């Protein structure tokens, strides 16, 4: 499940993707516009800066902006940065794989299903970009649910 940290991080990035090129956004403005606690957002933006998704400038006239084009930022990469692996269990993870002590990985049915789940999640999140999220109207998810 996506944590609040992941959700708030994505909301902040979408906000920054809407800021005109060359301009900076204040943390307080991002927090207010997206109903995110400012202190929590400060920490999240620090992680996103360390990962190279955003850049910042301190002092008067300072703030945050994207460090990459929104078309190059993959949603899966952002979630992995903030929340860790996409896999529901460690033995199905590609980035933080851990062998299970209690089963045979070749025959474990739980692992095999969770590998499918991981691939399905990664298939969606690694295909979507921040630019696509920025440009969504808000009804795309509803259309997908109706088609299911």
C-alpha cells in the first residue's frame, strides 16, 4: 500500500510539475495547496532532493523546482525512493530481494502470485511519468474501474 509519504511526495511533484520553468515554489505554498503538513513535506522534499528529483535554493527567493523534466520522472522510481520496493513481500522484490526462511522459492505458491502482483504494479508505475500525472483530468482512474 502506498504510504502517506509516497502519496504526499507524488502530490508535491505534480505541484512542482505545474510551476513554470525557471520558477521556484515555496514549501508552505506546496503544503497548503495539497493539504500536506509542512514539516512532513520538508522531510519528503529533502529525500526527493537527495534522489535527484528536485533541486532547492535557500534564502530569500528560494524554494523548490524539479531537477528533471516531468517526462523523464517515472512514478515507480519516486515510490521506490520514498516507500521502498514495489513488491508485497521481500522474496518477490527486484531491488531489495530477501530469501524466505520458511519456504522453497521454486514451489512456493504465495511467492509466485506475489511475483505476478509485483510485475503488474511495476508495469503500471514504471510506464507512467510525472508529466502524465500532471496532465490527468482526474477521471482516468474512474474509466479504468468501469472497464474492469
